[in-house]
C-alpha cells in the first residue's frame, strides 16, 4: 500500500523514482533518476549569468566531489555525477546533497545512491 509523505510516494519493498520537484524560476537543481545506480543526471537552472559552485556533500557537510563549476550563462545546463568521490572511488551507498551556490543563493537537491 503506498504511503504519501510531503509530495512523494514510498512503496515498501520497491524502489520508486520520485525525481526532484520542478524548479521554479530562479535557481535550482533537478536530479534524475533518484535514487540511482551508476549515474545521476542533474539539470542546473539559473535565472542570471554568474559564478556557480556545484558540489556533492554528505550529510555531515563534507565535500565528496566538486562538479563542473565556474562562470555560466543564464539558463539550464546538464551535469552528471557518477557516484564517485574526488579520488575516483565509488562513494558509499546512501543519501547525499548536491549543493549549488551562486552569489549569496544556495540550493540543494537530495540524491540517493544504491549499489
């Protein structure tokens, strides 16, 4: 029997791809598939051009992997994370945050790795 929690559906015993909520205008990240095995595709959206810092952090706030960052134009860009840390080792299965910083704005998307 499905259980609804704050806009997402969880089915006990099965993996359900709920993705990330749609990005409203402004700054945001969408991650799919989520949870993922192998590679998660990120849609990174910005309403203005500027410097972006994109990274994967664990729930303790430690940077696991820096993703392509730098000056970007307004719009949507696609980035992939292969589930690996800075050394190239596979990060442990679990929950991570993809954090996007642009100026004084910060957005995060929660992603879950399954191995």
